[in-house]
């Protein structure tokens, strides 16, 4: 069951990246910060999936938090509730990981 959840989450991450790429391009003017955040998330998750990384190093948590802050701020700026929500979701997940260090970001691993 845990592998199925992780696979579905990986697919969701890639769909979110595609959404962020599209939003960043169609924004007037194009929002390069959202594009860069989407690119960082995409590349890091491809690396995670290719190397079968099971736990992110602790030094990546502040970076994930910062990416969430950028998404939240840029989502407010472009008035996009989905981007704002994704940023808030990412902030909460990385604060949770920094505090508890148990590799449970968004859901319970089974």
C-alpha cells in the first residue's frame, strides 16, 4: 500500500509542476519566480525518483520551506488561489518535517 501512495504522490508532484510551469508562463507578465520554483521541485523529485531516495537530507528542509514561501507570496501577487494553497501546503509540510524529523510530509506512510 505504501508504494502505491508514494507512486500516486509522485504523479501528483509532476502534475503540480506542470501546472506551475503553465501558470508561470501565462501570467502577465510571465512569473519567472514561479517557473524557477517549479523547475527546482521538478528536478529534485526526478532525482529522488531516479536514485530511489527514501529520505530527504535535513539541509533540504529550509529550501523546501523557502520555495513554499515564494509560492505563497507569488500566488498572492498574481491572485492565484491554487498557487497560494500549494505554497502554504509546502510551508506547513517542511515546518512539520523540521520539527518532527519523521519523513511524514503530507500523508502518513503505511
